[in-house]
C-alpha cells in the first residue's frame, strides 16, 4: 500500500498495530511510532513467515554468505509455512528438530544442529519458534531460542498465529517471555480476535532490513509524499504494491478498541479447552495426546477402545467415490517418489513424524 493512495488507511494501520502492541504486552520498540521496529498487516501468517525467510536470507547474503549454504530451523511440529518459507526464500537446508514430551522444540537439539551445521561449513540463518503449534498447541521455549539465536546471529521469528490473541490476558504472557529479543513476530487477529479476513500482523524489531529487502523504486510509483520520507509506504513492508488493506484495518480497529472484550473471550475459550481436557481424561474411549494448551486440546480415539471399521452391508451399498482407474491415476500424479520422500508422514493427530527413509530429502528432521 502506498501512503499517497490510502493516507487515512495507512495512518489507521499504524495506530491500530501500535495499540495491539499494548493489548498483547509486546515490546514498545515494535510500535511504528516508537521504532526501530514496526507492524504491518499481511494476508496470512504464512505470508509473514515467508517474507521473513527472504529478509533473513538477504541479511545473510549481505554478510557474504552464499544462498546455497543457508539453513533454516524449526521444530518437527512447526507449521508447514516454515518449510515453505525456506523454499520460497531459496534456502536449501531446513532442519525440523526433535521436540520434548510436551511437543515443544528442544533447545539442546537446536544448539547441536547449529554446531553441526557450522562444522559442516553451512550458515545457520533463521529459526522459527512457535507459541501454539497447529497440532497440539505446544509452546516452544522462546527465551532459550532467542539466546541461541543471538549467540549465533540467527534471525528469530516467532509464530503465534492463533495463540498470540491469548496474550491479551496478562496471565498468559509468560508464554512469550523472551519475545523481546526476537526479530519478528506474527499473529492472526482474524483467528481469535473478532476480525475479518485477511488480517495477519507481522511485527519486526527493526524495520530497516524488511524495507531494504522489499523496496523498489519504479518511476510509476514515485510521488511527493514518498519522496518526503515523512510517511510510511507499506508497499515496502509486504508483497502487494499499491493496494489497500481496508477491511483488515477496520476489523483490526474493532479488536484493538475493545481490549476488555478480547480478554474476556480469550479467557472463556481457554477455560472451555480446560474443561474439554478434563472430559477427555475421564472418557474411556479418548486419550489426550498433549497437555491442554491455551485453547487447544489434542485428543485421539484410544487404541484399546477404537471400534473396528464396518464394511458396507448389502442393504446400504456404497459407491466408491473414485473409480480404481482414477485412483491409480491420482496416485501416479500426486505422489511421485521424490514427493513422498520429502513430505512428512502425518499421524492421525496431525503431528508430523517421519520415517528414516522420509528423512532422506532436503528437509531433515533431527
Ligand atoms: C501455528 C500456525 N502457524 C501458521 C499458520 C498459518 O496461518 P495462515 O493460514 O494465516 O497462513 C497456522 C494455521 O492455522 C498455524 O496454526
């Protein structure tokens, strides 16, 4: 978005995202009005994660590294946007690291993987930690990951896509301890904060590398306001050039102006998840596969009591949804041997786990 095409919306976006910093208890330096950081609305958490992988690559290349040597890290439970962000940025090495019993990234594994990569001549470049993983709501140890990132010069991105909204309740902010040392942070008001699509927020601790990475100056977008240097042109902060994120700004505005309502809703949803967790624990046929985390309670049907799948009876014949010929065609087209090698095997709970053979691809799970 260009300030000149949407001055009011740009100012609203500045203001609303600064309010959201207070709502979620994030660092004051991430406010656009304070700096050196700032916030911008993106379309999705995936967009934010993809963009920061590109920014991290540019920083590493500016320090003299070759793109071929750059390494991205996350946990085996990280959202697929981490692996995709690395691909989009052209990073050939992705390490999806082992998690602990609570499905959170193990800092010792990160430290070891970084040491191995340095010893192998590679360049550790970016790590993504999650506050609320997709499958189980696990919270990675953000403070420890920040410390390792600072020691080795990695960009530290925090993905709080759905769980970030819970931080409007002060009692949950312990989950984001250490975020003040992260380089970027993303969350989706459109997931849990009464906000319409598409409204993802990306904050960066320092806006300069983001702007340097995405800036271009074509003659047809030049205008006196931009050249004055006194305005924010969000086109340098996200991929779209001149379009406005009008609905998002107004939706985000609603969320940020009713902090009490946000806190109440988050607290009641979290209480509901706790209650569901209690009921799952009591239920003979259910098994909780991870601690209840914020609004997430991951459960599976217990193996001992799982009912056998019934075959269709003659009185209720079921037609196969696809013909055998079409099924074999689909197998041939969508699952080439190389695709199978690099795609994580998913358990019924959605937690990514890979067979040793599956680890042979360029995405390594360690
Ligand atoms: C932890 C986490 N990160 C990222 C995403 C991707 O979000 P989006 O659909 O906004 O790209 C999700 C989606 O649910 C998620 O749970």
